C-alpha cells in the first residue's frame, strides 16, 4: 500500500525486489523497443536496394537518438526508485508519469521526425521534468540537487520543444544537443551556475534494488529480440532457409543470455555492496547496460532482416545490424565484467576480432550464413565462460571502484 505522506529521504535499506508498478513500467518498454525496430526499416533504408548514399548513416543517427531518449527516461526513473522508497506516493506518481510518457513516446516513435515529433518531445520533457519537481514537492532531503536537476531538464526541454517545430535535419541536430546536455549534466552532477554541482560518489543508492532493475531491463531487451524474431517468422510460408535462420536467431538470443548471466550478471548486487563508491559503480553499470541494450536492439533489427531475406545479397546496412549489434553487446559485456571483477576475459576480445573479420566476408554471403557465423562465435564465448567456471568455486565480486 502506498504511503502518501512523510518526508522523502534516500532509502538504501531495501531488498532488490522491484514493485509491481516498476514491472508494469518495464512492460511499456517491450512495446517501445519494438517501435524502434519498426522505424529502423524506414530510417535505415533496410529494404533490398534501399540503401543509397548516406541515408543509412543519417537514418541510423535519428533512430539511435530516439532510442537514447527512451533509455534515458528509463534509467533516470530506475535510479530514482533505487534511491528513495518506491512505495511512497510521490515516487509512485513519478513512475506513473514516466510510464505514460514512455508509452506516448513509443507510439510517436515511427513518425517522430515527421508528424508526431511534438508528441514525442512533450511526453519526454513532461516525464523528465515532473520527476525532480515531484520530489521537491514531496519534501526530499536533497532539495538543492533536485532544483539543479529541474533547471537542467527545463533548459533541455526548451530545445526538445523547439526542435519539434523544425524540419527533419535541424530537428535531429537540436534534439541531439538537448540529449547531450542531459547526459553531460548527469555525469557531472547537474552543475548549474550559482547553484553548484553534486558529486555522484556521495549519492545514496539501494544497490541490490538498482542491480535488479538493470537485470530486468536487460531481459526486456532480450525479450524484444525474441519478439521481433517470432513476429518476422510467423508471417510464413516457412521455407527451409527462413526456418533455419529463425532457429539461428533463437540460438543467438540464448547465447546472449548465457554470456550475460555468467557470472557477472548474477552478482552485480554483490559488486555494488562491495564497492568503495557504490554510486559510481551504479552509474557505470547504467552506461554499460545502455551499450548492451543498444547492441541488442540492433541485433533484433538484424533478426528481422535475416529472417525476411535469408538468401538475398546483404546490404551494408544489414551487416551493420547483424554484426554490429553483437559486437556492441560484447563491448558492453566486457566493460560489465571489468566493473564486477576488475578484469576482462580474453574470449571477449577474440570474439570481437572474429566478428570484425567476418564483416568483409559477409558481403559475399547471404544473411543465413552471417547469422550462422555469429552463432558460432558467441557459442565459443559461452563455452569459454563455462570452461572457466567448471570445477572452480564461484568467483567473488572485486569491483575496481
């Protein structure tokens, strides 16, 4: 039952269990991520023969911009519910507004650079600005920080709204500047002239709760890859090449899950608890999961392309999705391993080099063969992880922070 009154103070002594409202909030992102995949076919010019000139590059930047905005809203909300009592009425209002805003952004995503740009921008600005204002009204003990946060999002909000009235290219530039201001401000403690800045290392967080939220969001992104693959294959008529490609995409998703969970994915909470600066590892893990989720979103787009065109000659933009997605995931996973264990397994770098080497060869092979190569390379990483853990006691967390 929500607590509707009382001063809102940092709340670090709680279990890792997310509330039902937080899980409900997460479900919206299953939809939002599928909308990102859907618009990629237009922005990235991914249909056969559709990639001309710089269109895949400019289209990719626009799609990535919308994805980063969605991820920024999720991360800021998850960080807030990991710092304060998530059953407080004020916090629940924050989550509800973020939930509605994310849903509107997801609906607006396919046409965010044409007819629905204002709806996307308004939903984002309201959700981001409402959070610090509600926390101030709820009587947070960190009022100066929330005032600086509100000033930051009010400033960037002007750019988001103004950008919504501009043509496509200027809109993308202005929105990118707005997002850059927000990400930079968050990394430097929301500095505001005359109001100072906050040090991230001093922020109190419930590490176990935040770790679980990151794990849950990883599962959302992984679930989106399964959803996209299933929807692409369900159209039929199920020829052998399409069936084989579908089976390979499922295998790749399973391998991504296995690589994530062994073993750093299981003990992030332990790493946060052992860290000298828990907030620093929390912030670093946010960036890490951002990279992995972007990689899995690209992987999902690659799934749809390969299932629909298993034997066609691949466009360069297709290969960026099919190979670049797994590479981004492995880069994020390598950093994740460093955050938890203060080391990176050699298999990660070997796999990254192998995927890069596949690129030139893949230009002369159909998507079915490319996905087979990805599955073999990721399978090698999973096997190396299993061999490392076999017969040895569970490795404890040893964060460098």
